[in-house]
C-alpha cells in the first residue's frame, strides 16, 4: 500500500516548512519529523510511520486501514497484518495505541507475512482487555502473561516499549514492566506487523532504533584500498572523516551482505557523493549506491535533481529530498536480501526491491553476497564530512 500523491505532498510541505523555519533560526538544525526529537535522531531512532501515508507498509489481508489524524486506523475486515516491507532483527521499538473494549489486536515482531502460530513463527504483543483473554495487553501470546494490562477505551492512548535482542524480549506499557522472555530458540529476524482481528484499533508514533551497531571508518586502519586518485581524506581527533576532491573512493576492509548502517553526515556546498554497499572489492564504485545529493528541481523537494539523498542511484529516486547543503543529516540504510530501504532524518524515503536476476555485478543484476562499503569522492568539488558511521551484519535467515 503506497501513499497517494496529495498526502505525500502535504507531509513533505509540512516537513519543508519546519525545516525552513529551523534553517532560518539555526543553519545546523536538520529537518525532522514532529515525533522525532534531535536527541532521538542522534541516538539512531527512525520512524516506521510518517503520520500521513502508508509508505513502507503492506497489508496482508483486506482491512480498511486508513490514516486518520496522524494515526493508522483499522475498524473492519479480515484477520491479518499490516506489516513493514523491511525486516528487522535487533532493536528497541515504541508505539502508541488505542482500542475499544471489544478489540482483539496486537503488534507482531520477527513475523512472517502471514504467521500461523505466535508461539513458533513470531512474537505477538497482545492488545485485548484482561477479561477477554488470559494473555491480555502487554503479554506475549502463548509465551508469557502480562503483569500490567490497562483497560482499553477508544481515545485513551497507551505507550508500548519493546526491546527485541536475539531471543531476549522485554515489554513495557505506560512505563510499567509487563513481561520478559528468554527464548531458547530465537527467531533471527522478521517483519513488524500491526494486527487487525476485531474491534477498532489505532496506532501512531511508531519508531524503532537498531541495536548493537559497530563504529567503522573513524580511523585509517578501518579502510583497505584507498583509491583516492584526485581525492584526499582527513581524520580529526573527534573521529570525524572528511573527504575532499575526486574522483576517488574509500573502501572498508570489512565486508557486509545483509546490513544495517547508520551515519551522520554533512556536505559543504553543492556536493554529489554517496555510500556504496555490497561493492565488488577493489573495483571503482561498483556496488549499490545510496545517493547523497540535496539538489532539487524548481525548489520542489518532491523533484530530486539527481536521485536525491537516500535514493538508490539509477534504481529508485528518493520520494523527497529532506536535506540541505551545509547541514548535518542522519541516514539509515537496511539491506536484506533483494530489499533495500533508507531513512533520512528519520523519515523513510526509499523502499525498493531488486527483481533482476542474481549477478555478482550489481550493475548487471541483484547482488546479495557480501561486499565492501565505499565512500564516494565524486568530482573535484566533493567536500563531505561523516561524524559517525555505524554498521553491522543482520541475520540472513529470511522470514
């Protein structure tokens, strides 16, 4: 399910106004979604729901899922999930929800698109009144009962905080401990699903923070082939990396296949750069490229001039350009199998699946095997800083 153009335009206009106001007050302030603070962005949080559209979500059953007043609402239809198009493995998660007295719903973690048994093929955080089910709100269905289950009334919002780290799961609702689980047969990864079963349910402020990322690139020893050619690189005492000139590239010693990557960067002036991943080691800029280019056409953020920051170059443009020159921005990339998704300043801007035949060369087909990460020095005017790069492999078992 993808957004209608008018909803996207309204969302981006709102973000753009916020950004312009912030830019006038402080040039260093990045564009942010209303529900993400600058502290959350610094900590690595991303929004799974932009408050206006269902970009990044897919319905697995016929339900009247709609966006109403900044929330996802379901009231009638077949039992099933509205689930993310991206799979996640180790994370901290937060969502606000409200439901009526008759609602039977839940939030599914590490799930397949159409789970059959919550004790085997997913973890289900239940949303149901305690007089209607032994595993009431805050419980993990079929696994652990909840110590705290607030009564449900439509319009009264509750906050669920969930940590899923391997087989270790912890659930809180409204700041109170509900349950925890140590799974001896942990599920490696999966989608996040919002369930419709019966009754009205609404979800908002859905956010996630990937866990256990490792720092890479903040010292020369992290890099293997420095094919700088006409480029140069500097490392500061604070661990920042600045890449100037070009063409050329920096290539990591470590190789990654399915990965989650998070970084904070800033271009100094009008710069074309990018982050390549699953690259063929030793070859010049031969991998998938997450573009870094803030230019737009006709001053319209919905019209990237050259793919747009967060777009997958030559594959899918960013749906909007949410960055500006000379301002720090946050970028998160998740590549799992042939699916690639990106978030810029917490907002998802790309959601792409490589349907080409498998090929070791990503210019010719879908490359899923591990490769190096490359920072691009595109041309002589390249001037880009990276304050931090964090990355790790994710579980390769598909759901």
